[in-house]
C-alpha cells in the first residue's frame, strides 16, 4: 500500500490542549502519591478524559521528579499546539488542492488529497466529512475512469484509481460502492499478477506507461529478453496430484467448513481469468484465437455451473481432469500453468468469501524460502532483495551485523553481477539461490550505486555466514562488535529507572534476548518501569508471546484456541514461577501494524490490567494456520490452512474471551488501546525515519561517528506522541515513589532525554 504523506495528530485522544500550559489546581488537591495512583487507575480504566484532567493538575510537591513531570506536561502541551497547527494547515491545503485537482480532472492527485484529509480527521469527523457530496462525486467519477482505463488496457492506472477510491468509502461511508470497488480491485489485481508472471513484455510496457505519466523524459530502459521465460521457474515442479493434495487439506480442515465447492469454483474462475487476459498471448499464442478462447471458457462455465450431488475430492479431481482435457482441445496452455492458477484461485476464494487472507499453497518454487522463514535460520550475506521499477535486483537494506552491512553495502544498491555473471533477467529466486550458499564460502557481488551519470560500480567480496534475525532492540545503540552483536543502552529515562524494549517479532530467541536486556537494565541501575514497544510487530511464534505475557502475569489464562464452532481446543496459562516482572509498571505501545502474537501480548496484558496499552487499534490477525506437507514422488509443496482462532482472556469471570481476528463484515477486531493516540502516515514516517537513523551504525568503519540523530527528539520535540504519552505516564507513576539506591546507580551514557533540540549523541 502506498504511503500517503499525511499528518494526523491525536484528535479526541489523550493529549493536553493549550489549557494545559497553565497548571490547573483540582477542587480538592491530591497528594503526589494519591495523584499518581489516580492517574494510573484512570488509564487502566480507559478513562481518557480523567487522564487528561489529572495530567493538567499534577501537584507541586517540590520534589525534582514531580517538577520534571510538571515540566513535561507543559512541554507536551507546547508540542501538541505545534502539531495541531500543522494539522490545520495541512488540512486546509489538502481541501483546497482536492477541489483544484478535481476541477482539472487530475483524479489521482485529488484522491491522494482525499486520503490525506481522511487521515487528518478523527473517525467521527471523517464519517461526517466523507459522506459529503464532493467526496461521493470524486469516488464515482474515479471508478468510472478506472473502468475506461481497464477497457483501454491501462491496468496499472485503473488499479491505482480503484484502490484510492476504495479507501475513501471504507468503514461504513458507502458500503455498496465499497463492495463494488473491492470486487473491481480484486479482478484488476489478479489480472496484473497474471501479466507480471506470464507476460513480462506487457508488464514492462505497463510500468513504462506509469513512469512516463510521472516523468515524460524518464528513460525506462528496454525489456530484457532474459526475463521472457521466468514463468517456467514459477510453475516448475507442479503436478495434478500435488495441487489436488494441497487443496484436499484445505477442503477438510479450513475453519470455514465449506469443503471442496468454493475451492473448485475459485480455481475455475482464476483459470477463466487467465484465458481471457489478452496480454498473455505473448507467451501462450493460442490465446490470440478468439474461437479457441470462447470454446474453452464455455466449457469452464459449464463446469462451474454444474451442481454436484456431493462436493467430494472425487468430484474435484474429475473437474480438474475435464478442465485439462478441454484445454488440450482448445487453448493448449501448459498443464503446470493451469494447475498453478487453479490452486491459487482456489485459496483466493477463501479470502473473497470468508475474509481469510492467510490460507495459501506454498508452491515448490517458494518452499525452500518458506522453510527458512519457519526455522528463522539463514545462511547468506544479510540482504533483503526486491525488484526496482526497471526490474533490476535492488537491495532493500543490508541486515545489521551481517557481512553486507559490515562491507558498506547500502540500500538501493543494484546487483549487476554475482561471481562475474550478469544478473540481467534473473528472478528473485535465482538471485537468492546464487547469492546464498554454504557458510564460510565467498561470493562476489558487483553493485551499481547511484543514478545516471553519477552511478558507480563497486565490487564487494563477501563471506557467507549464518544470519541471526534479532527481534529485541533498546533505546540507544552504543556499538556493534565484530560478530555483529549490538550493544544497547536500554534505559529511556535512567534517572527515573524507566527501560525501553522495542520487539520487532517473536522468534525462538526473543525471550532469551529480552531476559538479557532486563538483566542489563538491572545491572545499570534500578529498573522501576518499562515501555514495551510492539508497534509494527507482525507477530511470530505463539510460545514466545505466551512467555512474554507470563513475565508480567503470574497466573490465569493467557490465550485460548477456538475451532470453527467456537469450542475451546487449546489453552495456554501463566505460571507463577515465570512471572519475574509481575507488578512492574508497564506501558505497551501498539499500532495498526501490530498483529498476531503482538496482539496476544498486548491484549492479555490489557485484560489483566498488567499494563496500559497506548496507540491505535491493532491489525486484527488472530487466526491459526497449520502447515501440511504435500508430496508427489520427488515433487514437494506445502499448504497453509486457517483452522482456528485465538481468543484473549475474558474481561470478567463467566464471559467469553474476545476474538482479535478481523473476520468478514466484522465491526469489532484487534486490540483497542486503553488510550488512543492516532498518528497519521506523515508523522509516523517522520518518527520511523529518526528512529532508523538513530539505530544505524556504519559497520564498514568509513562513516563519521556523530552522524546519528538523538532519539530523544522523539519525545522532547513530540515527534512520537504515542511514546511521549507512555513515558509521561510512567514518569508520573514513579515520581511519588522513592528511588532506592539511586545514589549508587551509575549514570547512563545514552543521549540525554531532554528538551535540548538536536543535541548530538554522546
């Protein structure tokens, strides 16, 4: 999804307004201890108005800690005024530009302005604004233009128009239009994917037309003929038995319980789409024959309209055999292509009908990489790869501590040779297979860095090694040793004893790494509170999530697993012996990208009131997939099937736990924070950029040591408003408590958490 450059500060959320600058005295002044308890209790009770009121009324008891809290409240109010002024300015700008672009007929720019307006408003404000006639007219005009573009073959333009129009009618704004746009977008996405796989020349032309629309002088480059046969690698190793074996597992075990029928219908629809996508005739010549295509699609329609007495595996196999025979008489597409599309369409039907985006076939081409992801065990040079717009192999970023990072490989470097062999036309799979290899062996990459006349070629020899995927990060990174292990300062506020942990995924090492971090915090001083940052965490292993909850919860249900009928089929309970951090003041940060295991952690901690959850509603991925291996002689594949849902602990005895999964047409999903602080894409991007630059250490030894920004600006300047509130609540909670042994605690070498703008890290 394209990142929209929009700013959204917390409208109707827990942020002090201008009135907070002048501290207000409550009707009956509370002691510092009573005030801190009341503030914490209000946050746990989801009482945002009370939190706001109490923050404005922080008592003046004369202690340095409480004075710091009062100063932070004033500072936060000042930062909020700045953000609010920025929001209003941007809102006015986008509303003005939307009208201008719509009048000129530049629908894409008008839709982008509309999306920015949406993110600048609260949900309530947007529901009022988004239903106004000007938005409705923009959406309908854009969908009509998208239909024209699709008919003319400009599929990428049609796709972008449809996607952006759909965004403006989500969340109940106009359900009928939303569903129509969603169906159109599904069809466009499927056709474009088919073209990308089977018609690379046509895909190159589509991409070039997009580039020319943005910059008429752009030299997009010629199509590489080496890419013409990449599709053969995609479908390699696929057989009838392999495809039907994978779908059999889905038909029997899927949580929807619909059996074979939707799978077969979806498979036939996808094969029909392949046959009627004109651009594919560059690879499959018989598709140029309209009579052959018409006869094949007629027979597919007959198959699809046949209602079986019993939708069994026997019926499915007979349907596939009839489809293949009809193909052989008409369009003569290779069987492995048809089987690939049949299997893909079958599992996609589960998404369209039941909202399940997670069941899928792992085809032979992808099986090795899938196994690596499951095992979390990689041997290579430590880079993430994708294609750039010209289909060159481009490095997304080098992984910290890996050979590539230590050698100075940079994001956006293009790989033009590997061991002297040009990479033009290579698939991603071929690149991965060639660059990875046995640990200790060398591979030499030639990289092209920069654009146009400024581009330079750099030859980089690298020794392959085992890559550790680290998931636990701290506040300030001191250094990285020769083995790629980072040294962190874990304290975001060492004076108050507040630690910071940013967990990016849940893998086999997460709990061990977290335990080591906690031990380091305790050695550095007295750990009195903790920020657990799960924003952007896509999830991972369930046992790691359960164990993390158990650190803070001494007993009770952590998560249960329910089957398609809502029956409990599995439970995970906390054990008192593992609750090493029970009672520690805790704030958990989540956002819309927090999913799966991170939702279990935040939701369970919230249910037991073991921590305050701050941020935005989470993603809503609470389903359980099992992986089944499928063999047909030497051919191997696998299938992921959604079989169960996770349920959080009940909020009260006798109640059923909430499902976090976002099911089709569901209005309630995910983890709803105790205190909502909504952050729009532009503000989020600014915070993420600062955090990323603060974490980056030049492992090649060629960069200056003082180039990294101070992460304290995230709070001191209010750049990260979610983290700002989390820290403020912990500082307030701890301000009235004595700090035991503070005189003996060594001062941290982290950058100072202060209001000094742009203070360089030490």
